[in-house]
């Protein structure tokens, strides 16, 4: 049971309605999960959704890599809502079902693609050790390029905010999907 209820569209202030409509009319198509929580503070929702739009739709990382970073973040944070929302997107973007399952069960995935290996290791290392050593940083820049490492770091930060919001407010997975993270 969520600790905070979504706001009723009928009870929104003018600013909340403005932000709600901007989110709903964009590529997400609706307001749910952490965005619905943030709508309680419409300026936070507005700014966070703008960053999220960039991270999800406009970064230099192709969806295969950004979705892998999002799954790694959801796994580290045990963010069921984020996992459930992004697992099908990651699969559609080209992350193999075996890799997704290995991440879900907290195993160590073996990647065929070096860019996926770098993204996953960068994400998990940053989330768990709270820094990136020189060797991993140099490898990430070599494989991804400096600008994509900047975008990757931004994606990891944004989805950490998402995961924190999900966990603080105890948001269940969307659409009645059963939890998968152990």
C-alpha cells in the first residue's frame, strides 16, 4: 500500500493541473508512479520530469544502454515499480532476457557487447561504491566517449531519485504486476 495517494485530477491546483497536463501530453502519456508523488509539489514534478524526459528520450545513450543503466539502478535500489516499468522496455531495446534475468536475481551478467559491460559495471560500481576508479572511468570514456559518460552519470542520478521516491513512498509495481526483485 502506497504511503501517499495520487492526487485526484478534480482536486489539482492550477499549477498542479498545468504540470499534470504537460506530463500527460508528452511521451509518457500519463502521470503515475514517482511523477504522481512529485505532483504534490508541482515545481519539483515539473523540473524532475524535464530532466527525466532528457535522460530517457534525448541523451546520447541509445535505449539499449540507457535501459540497461535503469535496470541496474532499479536492481541496486530494489525499486519494484521502476523494474516493472522498464523491464519490457529494456527487452524491446535489445537487452537479452538472460541478461535481464541475471540482473533480476542479483547475479553477475556476462555481456557479449563491451558497451553493455561498461554501462552495467559503471552503474553498479557507482551505486555501490559511490565512486568510479581511474581504470573504469578510462574504459568508460574509451568505449562510450566523454559525452555519453556524462549522460550515463545523469541517467544514474535521475533514476536514483526515481528509486528513492518509489522506496520512500512504498509505490507498488504498476498495473498490478507482481514484484520480481528479491
